[in-house]
C-alpha cells in the first residue's frame, strides 16, 4: 500500500500513524518520499478512492469491530478507467461477516403407556438406540405404579440439528405438541409424567420441573430424568415422588 495512503487510513480509523526515525535492524530499505501536507494527502486519498468501485465505510467498520463481530478481508476491484493504469495496486479493505453460533437442542423422548398415567422418558444419550440397562430397570419400576409395562419398540421423539440447522425451542415446541396429539389425541384428559432434564423442560415449556403444565386437556408433570434418579435417589427420586403425590400422579 502507498505509505501516505496507509497513514491516511490509520488516521481515519483512530490509530496514531507511526514511522521509524532510524532504520530498524533487518528492515528492508524504504525509498525517501516527500511527505507533503495534509491537503496533498487528502487529494491523493480522494483520487485513489475514485478508482475503486466503492470506498470502504470505515466508521461502520470501527463500530462492528468494537461490537466484537467477526470480519474477513476482501478485495475491492479497480474501475476500468485511464487513471487506473497509474494507480497503486488494488487496495484491500475489510467486509463485515457476522458468524452466528447457536447451540442446538439435542434430546430423545421415549413414550410408554400406563392405564391412566402415561410415562415419557428422556434417554441419557440422545443418539443411542435405546435406554441403558439401569434406565430400563428404573423405567419398569415406575411403570408398575401405572399398571404399564416397558414396550419393546416405543414411539420416540428425536430432536437435534438437521442439515446444519440448529434445533431451537421455537422448533422443538410444536414438534412436541404434534407428537403429543398423535399419541394421546386432542380431547383426552390423560396425565403424562415426563422424566426429562431441566434444559429440555425449559425448552419445551419455559418453566421449571415438578410443576404441572397443560397442553389442551392433558396434564403434564415434568420430573427428574431416570439417570438423575439413579445417581441421586435421595434428591431427585424423592423430589419427583413428592411432586407426583402433590399433583395426583401417585
């Protein structure tokens, strides 16, 4: 880049232009140039800017950089004009490129039936083919309370990123409601005990666990996951049981 134009860019971006008074060790020799006055620098800057297709928006660039947005370099082409032949090499400017990183929801729910209370459970590993052996045993114990048994091939709701698109709460909620209607119907007054993580419950209902939520006429009670009950019976299993008793699920 032309030295005077470089310093002009630095001034516009708020940086203090700096030139070494003496030659630095190992530095390439620099040709001596007449620095000229500010008017000369302004004239050269205006002439060079006219040769490009668009002048860089340095004020917007500074605002974006201060906001922490990611920017990537790009090259502005010179216009086809007679003056372009004597112009310096193509100037490199920066173009704003915002990179969005959204964490995707990932969970899998299994649906099991009881006589009056249905039991849906979240798998410990969303991408696993099924529950672990310990989860299966805990599931069978809970289903006995509802006169149900573990199904060999339960219906499953799988939520996760697809084709590079993250799964969000806005997408997961209607998926859950549709899954619920297809399995339990619209006008049923069934009860559903949902063993799911705090993150999954927050995404689906926007509320905390151990408090009932309504979907049309279906009462849903979110409680601890099977894995949490196994890892901390005194905490999660007791809290889940108290919520079940309080809200008529046991």
